[in-house]
């Protein structure tokens, strides 16, 4: 893919709006991430984890939100990389700088409850797709499975600006500009996660911070 690829430009523009300074795009083809060689993808993500040395990694849940093959593949690759990054015997295959092993303290999956999906589909459309001749749709997480809920109500205007950077997707998302403030709050007022693993905390208490146990 060329450096002028529209999706790359949009991704970097959206990251700038969100205040994200370090963006690495692996260049895997949209719609075919699950066709990539798993070992190659895991090595690449492991290298970035060792380079950045994050405390927390966030990715899609194993269901890929609504069964999207790319999202499912990303979840699997990122989860495996979080494990491999801590293994000093694992070689990430990088040809440039090599970094020492790094243990991620927490791994979270995005986990929308049913009410969030209902708000999304009321504002936009029902998310369905055909994969291998089988219909897939949004898979809500049960309320009891959500371990972490972040209050993001103050940030939805910024999120909307970032979404607007993805011009190729605006035929779908342009309706978000006209929905009510109540609907905007239902969509962006909170973000839920499932704590897949943690080396620093646990239990049934609902987290309000992805870095809970680390601060």
C-alpha cells in the first residue's frame, strides 16, 4: 500500500485529533486481515509492544464486535502478541532494533452491552454481514461480563471530529451529526470493556479506569 493511501491518511488525521502521537500502520489489507500469516502478524505486534512497553493493551473482543473477520483476527493476534512479548525466548523477527521482553500488566477487550448496540443501531443501522454464506450481527456482552466502564461523556465531540476524518466511511456515519444529544450520550457517554487478564487487580468490582491497580 502506498503512503498516500486514503485510509492511512484518515487514520493519522483521526489520531492527531485524539492526541495520539505514535501511530504504526502494518499495512494489512482491509477485509483480509484474517488471511494474513498469523505468525508474521503476531511477530510484528510483539515488536511494537516491546518497543512501546505499554501497561495496558486494548483490542476487540473474540467475537469481533459483530463478527467482522478482521476484528476477530486483530483480537487473536493482539492477545497472542501480549503473551509472546513477555517471553524472553520469543524472537519477534525484527530486522532493525531489538527490544527486551515486556510483560503487559492488563489486557482489555471492548465489550458493548445490549443498550449500547441498541443506541448505535437506532442512530445508524442494524449491523449485519455475510461471511462464508452465514449472516453475522452485533453480539452484545451480558451486563455481568463487563468489568470496566469508563465515563467518556466529556469527549464525544472530539470523538465525532475524529470520525469525520474517515471520509470514505461518512456515507454510514454522517447520520451521527443529526442525532439528538441524548442519543449522542447513549453512544459516546461511556465505553465498556472486559478485563481479559490482569497481573495487578481482579474481582467483581466494576473498574472505572483501565489503569486501575496500576495508579
